[in-house]
């Protein structure tokens, strides 16, 4: 791991959207969909989940990491986790996940889930290191409306 970086983790605000979206676009293996990830959709998501979405800022106020997570009262799901490619290997992603897990425990929810594209080796390796197990007893399905 590279040397740790000085940073602050805080709740994500809709005003962060342009910088967070820019971060998402700089990350390879990152899947976005217009319907889910446009500013209006993220604004709605943040209103429903104000306590489970975070950004990491460096000392210059630059957003170098972000995690978008929400819950339905039964479990929490992490939708997007991103770290600036130039800041990787410094524990930022792990700290963001840790903050979400702390929040989850405080809420009293029993589990957290994350979906990762099968071909995103770096992402799958990251989640394995975080202790997330692969579920081979489920098939993920969706119905676009």
C-alpha cells in the first residue's frame, strides 16, 4: 500500500454531484446508467439515504473518493464505490466502506450487499479484501420500467 493520504470523509451532498460524476467517469470498470446516475436520480437517492453516502476529500478539498449506499429497512446495498485512480492504494476505499459499515451497525441492519461486474477484476479483488463473499446461490435480475 502506498503512503496514506490526508483526507476528510463527510456525507455526500447533491452539490458534490458534478465532481462525483467526474470521479466515476475516470474510473475504469465502473458501470453507470443514465436513468440511475443522472443528477435528478442521485438527488432523489440522497434525499432517501442522507446518512449512508460519503465522499473523501483531500486537504485541497478535491473529492478523491465516493461511496453511494442506501437501505430499504432490511439491508443496505452499496451501489457505487470509486477512488480517484491517482489516489488508489492508500486505503481510501476501505475507509469509505468502513464508514458505511459503521453507519449500518448504528442503524441496526444485519447485512450489506454489493454488486460488481463479473469482469471487473480490480473491483472484485477489492471487495474480497473487504470480506465480502460471493453468493453463487443467487441470480441477479431486473425489470427496466
